[in-house]
C-alpha cells in the first residue's frame, strides 16, 4: 500500500499540463461568429494608409514609430526577454570552470584545475523553464506590436480631430462675422423702433455664444496639437493649416471568422503566451520535486612544484539528490504556480470577451455613423436649394437682410454638423481598425 501511495504521488507530480494552441483556445472559449455582420469583406484587412490616403498623417505615424519613447521601452523589454531565454538555455548545458592558483608554503607551486558539472534535466525542470521564458519573449514582442497599433490609432484619431477642429473654427468665424453684421443692422432697427428689445438681445446672445464656442474650439485645437507632438516626440512640429475635404472612409476587412480576428489581436496573443508561460512554470515547479542527477568531473595538473610538473589527476563523479526537508516548500510552490495558471486563464477569458465586445461595438458604430452621415449629406444637399432660393429672393428684395443672414448661418451650422458626422464616422472606422488588431504591415516605417 505504501508503494501505491508513493506511485500515486509520483503520477500526480509527473502529470504535466500542455500549452494551449489557437484551436484549443477557440474550442475552450467558443468564439462564435459576430452578431453584427460587416458587409465590406475582403481577403485581407486594409492598411490604415489605404483607408486614409493622407501624406501628413503618414508622416506623423512614421515619426511616432521612429521617435516615440514608449517604443524604446517596449524594445528594451524584448532585449531583456531575449537575454533571459539565453540564460535559461545555458542551464541545460554543462558548466565548465577552470582555475589556476599559486601557493607559497616554503616552496613555490602553481596548480591548474579544470572542472565540469552537468545536471541532467531528466524531468524537464530547466527545459520547461526555458519554454516559459520563450513565452515571455512572445509576450514582449506582442506587447510592442499592440502598442504600435494603438499608437497609430491614437495619432489618426487626434489628427482627424485636428482637421475637424480646423474646419469647425473656420465655419464658426464665418458665423461670428455674419452675426456681427446682423447685430449691427438689428441695433439700428431697434433704435429706430422697428424691432423690440428681446429680438435684438436674442441675436446678440447668439453672437456671444458663437464667440464662446470659438474660444473652446481654439483651446481644444491646441490641446490636440500638443497631444500629437507628445506622441511623435517632437514639440516643435507645425501642422498644415488648411481647409480639409472629408471623405467617407471605406474600410475592407475580413470578418467572416470571428475566432481568427480575435486571436489575431496582439494583446490576445500576449495573453495566450502569458497563460502558456504559467503552464510551463507550473511544470517546471512540479519537476523540482523529483531527484536531480548530476555528473561532475575534474582534471588537474601542477605546472610548478618542488617535484616538477606532475601528471594529470582526474576524477569523475555522479550524484543523485532528492529534496527531503524542503518538500512542503516545493508543494506550496506548486500550488502557487497552479493558482497563477488559473489567474492567467481567467485573465485571457476576460480579455477575449472584452475584445469581442469591442469589435461588436465598433461594427455597430461604423454602421450607425454611416447612416447618420448619409442622412446629413442628403439634408445638406437639399438645403443648398433653399439657400440659393433665399439668395435670389434677397437680391430681388423679397426678403430682408436679417432673414437672409439667418438662413446663411443656419446653412453653416448644417455644414458644421455634417463635418461632425464625417469625424464620427472616421473615428468609428479607426476604432474598428484597432479593435481587430490593425494591420501588422502598418507598424513598419513607410517610405515617404
């Protein structure tokens, strides 16, 4: 019976968990297809540079990929992980040391000695540890890719926000100029008794509201410019200040298989590697409960002694060591490693569910904002005819100046709202781009 229990304990601790593959992840978490279907499908995901053919945006992204400080931090972590893999690999190899010594005890002597030792990794303690460090290297690499995709998305969002603010500032200034002319005319009309005080003050309040809006826009404009300057690590960068013609973004992405999309995200790949690293560490900890087998040998020779140069002296030893008094520590470390594996598993589960929700939300946002933009474009097109008719009526004297200016400002407000719809649609497209993990080709610095 005692032998049976001993064998049972050995069986428990020799049972090594296997790392997860993408197929197992898909089966484990049941990554079904998306509820919201995206109708623009292609064989591959578009590059951000295909979606927005904008040279200034491309230049800003290249500068960020070249100069952003966080990229250097993530790159340093990759170098650290590479060195840790090399250290872990070295533990699988024999350890060789050589020494030479001089002693003086009435007569001079120089002794040399070459020693080698090798702990045979029969139970995979060091091999599993090496595998864990290789997964850590994957984590560092995927984290860098995820940061780059996020950085590209942040720059694109801030850049188009700047372009939206530029156009909004121009339109607001036009509305202010019109309100200033309108207030002047209405002041004369009020002083002449043609309108009452409330009508005059209503338009003056509209002027003050537009002036406050302009100040808010200018402040936000400076904030967004400084945000990009931080991301590209260039505090002196000057932006092109010109009217921007917005276009509806066309984003072609293959969303036919939700599992492939989710498992393609660098942050999800990083979490899978983290889970596998925890599994390898658990296996390595289990292996530490078993005997360690070592082979050692030495060879020595006296180069200088009273008796002259001596012959080679050598010895070869083998040893078998089994931890006895540290078993409780080993068992508790196994439990800790297993809990860390469970933590990594549930962290991955949460990350996958979060990614799925992000993609679902982004698809829905693209659809709804596209619908809003199309409606806004149609309303703006219809309003052009109304403004043209009012212009002709004003020139013919059929309506007065105040009615015509109010119609012009109403049209400018519609243009502002239309530009906001453009920006919301562009933002939703960028969020969708980021939520599916972007395009790995975009994180390579492009030629201008």
